C-alpha cells in the first residue's frame, strides 16, 4: 500500500520533514530538503514559501488539529522555480529554548500525482472485485466518521442501505432491530473494529442488514483497513448473510438475486421503488430525477418476431439503460416493457437530457443493420425532486403522465416535465389527474383504433389474395 508520507525523492520531486519553531526558524531538516535549499540554506522557513502564500501558512500554524493540518503552498526550489507542495503541519513538541515547535512534512504535487495514480489503480481493482461479489459492502472513513453500507449489482450502480456516522448506525440498529445482549455485544465488537482501523478482521453480527421489517440476519463481516491518497485510513469490506430469520442456513446468500428482475438483470420493481421512495422521504439535499421508459409497440414486436426476440430486446434495452445511467443512479424494470431509472445530483435539464437522449438514440439504433427492417423505439417521461414534486407518489405520476404525452405525440421521444408547458396536461383542477380520467385514456383509445385499422387492413389483404 502506498504511504504518501514516506520520505523519498522521485524524479527531482521532494518529500521531506522539517522541524521549525515559533519564529519560523528551521531547527532540523532531513537530507531531502536539500533539493529545495541546495548548498545555500536559508534558516527562516517562510523564505522558501511564495510571498502570496505566507499568510495562509502562518494562519494554518495557529489552528492545526491533533491529526494534522493540510495546506497547499508554493515553495521555491534552488532552480528558481516554484513547485506546489502539499504541506502537513503537526505538533513538534515544546523546547525550553525555542518554545512551541511544529513538524512540517512537505510533498511535491508531482510525486502526489504519481502515487495517487498507483493507488487509484489498486482501488479500481479492489472495487471491481467487490462489484462481482454480489454481497453487501461497507466502507468507513475513520477521520471523517463517514460510514456506508451499500450493494453494487454490476460494478458501478450502487444501492445504498445506510450513509451517516458509525455511532448513529449502531444506536439505530440496537433500537429498531430490538437486539438482545449477545447481539449488542457482537455489533459493538464490529463497530470497534471499524473505529480502530483493524487489519483483516472477521466479525459475526446479527442485525436487519437490508432494513426489511421483521427480519434479522446472522451475518459474517470481513474487513480490512487501507490508506487512501490523502493519508486517511479507510475500512472496506463485505457482509455475507449466513442465516436468515427463518433459520434457513446457506453457505453464502447472494441477496442481490432477491432484488433482481430475472429477465433483464435490472433491479425488480419492489427493490427500485422501495429505494427511491425511502430516498425521497429522507428529503435529500440534492436533486433526484426519475424517468419511466416504455418500449413502443412491444406487443407488436412479440407478435411479429416471437417472445424470444422480445426478451432479447428487453435485455438489450436494459444494457442501454445501464450504460447511459452509469454511476449516476440505478435502473430497474417495473412492468412488462416498462423500465425505470433514478439519477441523483443532476442539477440542470441538459444533464438529464443527455442521458435520456442517449437511451432514445441507442434504442432506435439497436437493429439499424438488420435485414428484417426491425424498428425498435422507446418513449420516456421524466420528473425531478424537489423541483417538480416533493413526494415520490406525486413525482411518479408526473413522470407517468408525460410518458403518455410522449406516446400521444408520436412515440420515439422523451419529455422532461416543465411546469409552464405541461402543467395543464398533467394537472386537473389543481390536482394530479386521476388514473381513470379521460385524458389518461386518450392514448389507449388511440391504440385501440390503430389496432382495429391494422386488423381491418390485414383482413382486406387476405381477401384480395383469396
């Protein structure tokens, strides 16, 4: 594992330790500092710092934390060039003759870039492995007390079960899961392993890991502590369910299979709607965009080319959704040919439009070179929390309404809800139009008429042939 603060010089870049006193005088410096000072050492440390950065450095000396204060300043090399340096300030103790002292560790930005690239490649390989586990995962940033429990279905789409402080999670589990004394003791041992940053630990815990009402699971948690690119200790690991609440023992329960749609490998309707409902109920401080995707004339596709081909289309469109959404959110299947996506943190319509346009265009392009002249298109309706609605049910109805507006306008298109444009269509008398209102069935009536006309033409063609 990369140690960012191991003293070394790489390609004329510096990583060095210096001890200074209250007057900014250098008390000691390691040999690597010669890359900056050369043979003409200056005894006042701030003389090496760019004049515009000196005040920030001296202010940082006044409020450094016990774990260290980080600041980036420009420092003058003996070559006459300034280099950006990551500087860590820690307590250097007290001297009878010099007073309070400060330990200064500096690292050239060029060295940081090299080591971050190396570390990121390690993390990427580790993340890829975790993504294939199909189990619950966890991470804990010790310095920032940031605890995550999540699951990834394909390496980059993440389903979150908890995000917050470690202590709050432990207290919530004890209370809401109604844990007994032994279970509380197990849980406390697991939390201490996280807080202490233990290496390669295993703990058995019994909790409601998936937050499903009335369920407790006996789990095996495996973890390890790594050091990230900024020197922070991060605990990462997996949680495997060994025994469910009905006492059915399994070697290794891949819980994600219980949440997947078997036909497309997307999240199933229950999993994705439960997730987005809880997300919006928590009133997050960022936007949540939902979109409903409907494959146009899917029944005709099945009737014309067979159900096996229809299943193939569903799987290919599911792949298009996954690629378009990427790490922005989640994808699910909520009906026969209806799919559903959630995206977080898209703050403008252009970002939403880019995703929806990609889905529409790639769906239309699926069979462009097929000699059978197959045309697959989709219609999409989208709405965003909190701009369009602050409750999930209302948000879904808005997206559903503009989806059918897209159908009415000729299909093969996406519509992002705009209040000034679509409110009259979506709302009736200041309320969401009910599902049995005439406006909703306009599209269905059109479909019925089109079906009758198509069948009539087929009958006429057959009579002409006879």
